[in-house]
């Protein structure tokens, strides 16, 4: 397994209404930046005990880890 060319860490607290769009934007930007050497990005979302269901908004996205 190769290391992702782009890796992001996002700290989240009750930003579910913004979180999915932000993560999707990171994935699009990573794809654009890696035209020469395509690689899947890794987005790690650190959730600070959100009560708005933020993690559920992104769990289905590929290449995302929620901790």
C-alpha cells in the first residue's frame, strides 16, 4: 500500500452542515494536485464529541477516517 500524496487533518465540533462540503472539496483539490501521480487522498476528521451528528455526514465518503 502506498502513502497518500495528500493528507488532511480536520478538527470538527458541531460543524456537520459544513463538514461534508469541506471534505469533498479536499478530495477534489487533491485529485487536481496529483495529475502527474494519481493517488487517493486521506482525510482524517478528529471529532470533538459533536452532538449534531457530524461524523454521520461523512462516514460514507471514501478515504475518510473519523476518530
